């Protein structure tokens, strides 16, 4: 993350913490003023010393009200706040000993906070203002005898106690504020990096959609030609003696052409539908039946569906979910090599979880780390493009869900697809 981003974002991130910090400072300084007056019995105008704190308090109430209003510049707002606090601090110090007051250390707190969240020009301006204000205190202040220079043998004088407390307060405020803002900036940087990664995934998905659409368009014409020729060949063979074998070959060509057409259609749908399909309500058991119906009869015997709550109703993009589950189950069937594949589905109020378990050879850790990368596949050439799992994960993450895998060599693999539910109504059973 570059410096310009940090300085532009810091005031927005810091404003809520400034409000909280100023309330704490008002309370703390009020306690200190009252402690000086009634604890150490120091003589100074208590009422007028507390007056700047009243100004800070009401300005903070106003700041708290307008901090969420998108008006003005956060840089100017925070800069004005720090200027006001510096002037109020100067007034309080002037009434309580001036430059001999150990709490003049708080000038440095204002400058430090400005350096963290404001641009350099604001920090230099605030530093100049604090320097001028502190210099004026040498000429205009109400002296306090108890805050004069400490001499050896006097014990722990109010001046030393004040220096100690001022150091604790100053160090604590700087540590708290700078640490809080730095943490917020780090979190914002992580969010930006995650967003950039999501944008990169979206761009890759858009490229795949374009590739699939182009392939379907380019291959559509030759496949249609092959289908027509195979149909004519089948008709020609029907009029020939001993043409059973030729007729079967023609039928096989037609069926394979149809299979290619369906594959191309599914490629286009897998990329496009998750991006634009709207959510709708469906019974969970009906969704599972639709998933199983996508497989030929020869494979259905190897599929086992487990839905504990057959009346559960969910709301999500149905076709995209079906395609995602079909892709996961097809991978499981390929890995099982004739073994049983179990699809388990359960809704938990805020999300629905699908798990697909196979009884194949499992996958090592090196394969698990790359399983959702585009074009990564462990299948033989011609049996997969390595896009199915990538598209399933992309679809799940777009909805706010996720896709995870558990596997070990020799123990099979379990793919878990989590999808958030989009607020299905309680009476939706009757609508399905």
C-alpha cells in the first residue's frame, strides 16, 4: 500500500478514535485539574481552567454528530480539531503555571497524532502553532509556587508528581492512538489486497466466459455439419443390405455430436449463470433430485443422496448451484472408479452446506493446495480442462460462501460447499 493511500485514508479511519480519545482526555484533564485544586491544595482559577474543557467537550459532541456526514474534508476537520485542542491546552496551561506546568508535554501528543493521520503540511503548521503557544506561556501565565523548580531534599514535590503523571498520560495517549490507527490501516490494507485478488479472479472468470462462448460459437457450425452428415449417412445405410454396423456407427456419431453440443452449452452456462442468475426458493430435497437427474442412468446407481430435513427450504441461484454440485460429483465419480459417491446436504439457518464424499485414492497435500486453480487437473488428457473446481469456488465466494476439501492418500476426498441462504420465508414450503 502506498503512502498516498495511507494519508488519504487515515483521517477517515482516525475520526472515530479521535472522538473517543477526546472524551477520555476531557475526563482525565478534569480529574487532574480538580486533583491539583483540592488534592494538592494549589491556588489557581479552577472555574476558568475548566472552561476550555467545556469547549472541547461540546466541540466533540458536534464532531461525533457530523463524523458520518459525507461533507467537507476529513483532513481539514481533524486539523481544525487539533488546532482547537492546542489553543485550549494553552489556555489551561496559562492558568496553571505556564511553562512550569509539566503537562505542557501534551503539546507533543497533539503533534504526534497529527503526524500519524494528517499530511505533512498540517503537522508542520500544528508544530509551529504549538511552539508559538508554548513561547507565549513564558510571558503570559498565572504562576504557581508549587510548580517552581524542584530542589534536592524537598521530597516528592507536586512538580515532580506532575511530571511523572504527565509522562504517563502523554506516553499512553501516543501509544494508544498510534497503535489503534496503525492497526486500522493494516486492516484496510488487507481488505484492499483481498479486493484486488477478488478483482483478479473476476477478470479471469470473465476471460473464461469469453473463451467458452467463443468456443461454443466456433465449434457450433462444424458440429451441426457433422450431425447433418451423420443423419444422412444413417438414412443411406438403412437402404443397404447388411448395413447394421454402418447404421450403428452413424448413430454413434450423432450421439457423440450431441454430447459435444451439451458440453459446450454447459461450458458457457458454468461461466455465465453464476454471474447473473437471481436467487429463488426451492425445497432442498427437490434440488437434490434435480442434481441427480443430470447424470445418466448408468451413473445414478453409484450416487447416494442424504438429506436429513426433506422439508427444508432454501433460497439461492438454483441452476448455478446444480451445476456446481454436478461438477463436484462428476469429479468424485471419476475418482471413485465405480465406487459409491455420497451427497449430503443440510441447512443451518443462515447457510446450506453440501458435502460430496468419494471413496477414491485421495489426494496428497501438494494437489490439495492447487485443486481450485484454473486449468489444473490430475485427469488424463481429454477428460477434463481443470475449470470445474475453479468455477465452483468462484461461484461460492461471489455469494459469500466457500469451497473446501479434506483428503488424504488412500482415504478418499470430501468436498464441502457452503452457500449463504438469502432469507427464504418461513411459509415458503407451500410455494415449492
